[in-house]
C-alpha cells in the first residue's frame, strides 16, 4: 500500500492510514529520504494515529527514517502514537529515544515551526 | 461466530492477518483494548521470526478456560533451522538477525506464559498464553 506524502511547504506530512507491511515501510522510508532533498524540506511529520500495532520492525524503521532525514538536514516528528500502542511498546522494550514525538498532527506542526 | 483459528505465515501480509486475527479473538474473549494490542504486538513479533528464520509456519489461536479464568492460547510452529541456544536467545540484548536484540525476551514480557521448544534442524514451537485481567 502506497503511503501518500503531502507537501506542506517547508514540510512533508505523511499519514499512515492502515497496517503496513515491512516492504511498504521501506518504500515510505526511501520516498521520504528522496523527497526531503527534492523539495528542500525542513521537517517531516509521520502521523501514525491509525497504526494499532507498532512492533520492533515498525519502530526500528521509523527510527531509521528519522535518522536518515536528520542526515539529510531536516527534522522528523512522529505523532499520534495511541495510548495502548505506547503501552505495548514499552512492555516490549521498544523506544524512540532521541526522536521527536507529538500528541497529534497539530502539535507536530507546532513543534516543527518553533 | 465461527473464527478460523489457524493462520499460515508465509508472507508479510500474513503477519498482519495473524495479528488482526489475534486481536479479534482477544476482543471476543473479553480482553481490555490495551491487552488486545499487547496480544497483537506479540503475534507480530513471533510471526516475523517465523518468516525471517523459517520462511513459513503456522500460528493457531485458541480460547482457553481454567477455573474461572479465560484467556487465549497462541501456538506458533515452524519447520525451520531451530534456535541453536534458547537460553541465550532469551537474554535481553541477544539477536542473531535484524532484531533489536529483544525479540523473545520482549514477547515473554508481553504474555503471561511463554515457552519455546526448538530442535536444531527440525523447527521451533512457541507457545504463549495470556489471561484476561480484571481492571477494577
């Protein structure tokens, strides 16, 4: 499933709308890393509100995306992690240390525009 | 309601299928939404292990009763290479694949009961249970 990336200058906003396969996540990663350069974006928001599971692969890929975006000169904010998802991630031992997170899209944009 | 209680794991889509099946059954059994997510996450991790290490396998789900407790039993079976050293694989920080080094120990923390039986060259069976908790 293709994840749409919205250009909201100077940022890119992507909203994950359904459970993604590992291959979908890698495609999203490649698209974001490329588009951040093409559109000279300052920030990237990844909205994961609709994700009902964040397992080790998804967490690791999101972390990789944020690090790659950083190396490309932009900031990433992951927003919308649901309370029960956060609970399961902590139990499993998954963290997003060093990566900006926000409650929702609005807070995420506010964080990037600071 | 009749639910197919076995999911063949042979592709990434099957991982999603398995965890959605687990969540559905968890809901019927009466698990709290947080625990439904925990069960789905545990299934996702174990299903991915099957796909990475054994290419394919089977996950089955069963509603279980013990006294006045209700729960879910999940059995994951594959005929892959097996885990050479289970006690080592159960230690936090150990990983042989693309994992974070917390595959099995992490899943064990999510579930109430967790058992791995692995025979080198024959395959691995993971059995895990979770009981419905009372949140009062």
